[in-house]
C-alpha cells in the first residue's frame, strides 16, 4: 500500500473520542464497530486483499453524510465509500485506519419520468431495480453488469460499469445524465440534469469512473431506453478460438452492431456446461454469443446474416433463440460464468483489460503461453465486441505462494494489453489491484496530473486514498516504465 496513508488514529483514547463524535451526529443503529460484524466489510469481490475498518457507517440522510465527513476530516480518518461490495479491484476494500461509508440505506427510487425517459435514484438502488421500476413504462436502464442483481448504481457510476449490452448502448458514462455529489469540504455539487446538455465545465464524465476518490454520489439521474421490439440471440460453437475471434471482426465489419457480442472458451464452457444446450458442447473450443435487436424485420434479417458469417468463419454448430425465454436462458449461461468457475477451481482471479479487437486472437494466444509458463489454468469469458477481456486465472488460495504467482501473471497480461494499444481496465476499475499497472499505462506527468485533480476535490486525501492513483515513489519501486505503444518494446516483455 502507498505510504501516504499512515494511520491517523493511533491510541484507544483517540478512537473513543472519534467514536463519541460519530455517535453525536449519527444514530447508534447506523454505526457498526463490533469486530465480528466488521468482518463482512473487510473486502469487496476481490477477496485476496483485506483490512478491517475502524467502523462502518450507514447514514440515512445527506445531513448525516455531511456530519460524518466533518468528523472524519477533524480526526484525519480516511473514508471508503461502499455500495454492495461486488467490485473486483478492491475499490470498496478498507485501508488501514479508515471507516467504510456504506450507501446501502440510500435505496429509494425517487422518480421514473417516462416523458423524459429518465430515472432519478439514490446510489444504493441496485442496477436491476431501475429496469424493474421502469418496465411498466416499456423502458429499461441499459448498462447490465453480470452482477446486476446485487451491485448498486453508486458502484456502477464510480466504476463506469459495463455489461453485455454496452457495445450498442454504451457504458454507464453514456447513460448517466446527472449527479449530486458531496465533496469532502461539504459542498453539494449538482452536475448535469435531465437534459443532454448543461452549462459550464462538463464535470459529469470526470466523476463517472472516479472510484470514490472525488466525492460521495448521493443521487443520480439515469437515461432510460425504450425496450426494443424484439431481439434474437445467435450462438455459434467453434473448434478454434482464432476462428471465433475472426467471426467477431467479420460481424462488425459488415456494419452490424449487435446488442451483445460475447465469447467464452472451453474451460469456462466446462464450468457452465450443465446449463448449455447439448448441440453447443460438441468439441467446442469457443462459444460466440451474438444478439441483435430492433424492429422485427431488421432482427430477422440480421440474425440470418450473423448465422452466415459465423458459418463462413468456421462455426461447427449454431443455435438461434426461438423466443425470449430461450434467449434469456442462453444469456444466463454467459452471465453465470464467473460464479460457475467455483465448480472447477477453489479460487479464481478475474483480470480486466481492453484491447483493439483485431488483436484478440493474438492476445488469447499470448495468454495461453503465459498460462503454460506459470503453470496456471486460465479461462476466458469476455465482451468480445468491446475487446474487453476477462481472463480468469484459476488457483488455490491455500497453496502457499500461489496467489503471488497469479498476481505476477495478471500484471503480465495487463502489460500485454498496453503493448497492443489497449488499457489496463475495461470496467472493473483500478482500485488497489492495478496500482502497479497504472505505472505502465501512464507517464509520471500524467499520474501527477491525476493527483492534482484529486487534490482539487479532496485536498486532505481522505476519500478512498491509496487507491487508483499510484505514488511516483511506488512506480519507481515497481521499476517499470510507462510503455509508448508505438515503440517496439516486445523484447522486454518476452522474458516471461
Ligand atoms: C459475479 C460478478 C460479475 C461482475 N460482472 C461485471 C460486469 O459484467 N461488468 C462490470 O462492469 N462489473 C462487473 N462486476 C464488478 C462489480 O459488480 C461492478 O464494479 C459494480 O459496479 C460495483 O458495484 P457495487 O455497488 O458493488 O460497488 P462497490 O464494490 O461497493 O464499490 C465500487 C467502487 O465504487 C465506489 N462507490 C460505491 N458507491 C459510491 C458512492 N455512492 N459514491 C462514491 N463512490 C462510490 C467505492 O468506493 C468503490 O471504489 C462483477 C462482479 C461480480 C462479483
């Protein structure tokens, strides 16, 4: 962890006095400090990193949040905002000496406005609930992370979450119209609104994806879309990952913009196969899911085209959904891929890098080589249309030294992503996990600029510090250089 975050509360007396100040501003039932109950907040979905917070605070009102921030500022106690804790990069994991600020009780849908096609919600509302509440009006919220039953809108915004349908309808950043944000200084900022344009500097996209470093999101206005008239899912089975990757490029080069274009390899298929149609299991090395949506005629025409393209690229079997319930069942196989990995491995580490699509086959081959080198199995399930890879490195946490090996391999995969012109995260964020990889992606000048932006919102560095932006000292210790994509630096990386 970076050195900037020395524990600020050092003695039992200081802690008692801090707690007393909290009890004077937040009701007792909204403060957790009993060590047993704190264990539930030791980490997010990235369970390899853990720390116990000083306390967990569950405010119910903006006034309570303002008071909590003032107390934390007085005692110089870092604050880690938290939604549902499903993040995969350690964003909501406490750091030593910090409190967790849970937004779980900010869970009201404030307004569904069918005329403007917007929803105004509190940050603790789950992603799926927005679409459920909008459904009676024929509307839905399009960003759909696989964790959508549990993850919250606050967490989605802070991570700029993606999902299966983001290829056509955009990431969270493209579907948030307005925000209310509380800064550490206690200012309440209103950014954007119901309309597409607003006056002044456009700070909204700066906050989306800021990983809880710049302020506490207390309200969001979301764009709702009309449900498409119909949708059809074409699922192809390939005996080679490279052929499936070629089908991805072909589909897009024919001008089709699928509402979802996802791939999974043999290992992941082994994990989810109980749920897959038999026809798709025969000697499949890769499965490609391609959904098209829109007006009935357009969908029929495009799904025929997609089927032809998949066959041309070498698909062995193809299944086309006959109705919506079959389409949802097929998607369930894709969406259940992460949890299903538990069937074949005690632990897995989910990476998240994005590359130009034309490099898909190349990078998958390189990941295979890394897998052999480190003697660690890797499953691939990913948003192929966006070039957003999720290599799942399988391991056993109980084997000493195995996780360190996994971490090294993960860093190598991200280095490869940067080398081919990609980025170290597509949707899971940097958090605690990818601090070293930030040193590869960005120059020291760029990292310094990120630090200045953070300071403008949070001069005392108390909001989720030690995350996302590495210190230059750390980059120097890590000993890795920022990679210039255009340079031929392969020599340095082929050492693994
Ligand atoms: C099985 C599984 C599947 C997943 N699939 C996907 C996927 O398809 N696409 C995808 O993008 N992600 C996916 N994720 C990752 C995760 O669900 C997303 O990152 C999600 O957006 C996190 O939401 P959360 O409410 O759990 O946030 P948390 O994990 O609680 O927090 C995430 C970050 O947001 C910050 N934060 C939370 N609330 C606020 C707030 N109100 N104000 C300021 N900062 C805040 C936290 O400090 C932290 O940095 C998956 C995770 C799992 C476990």
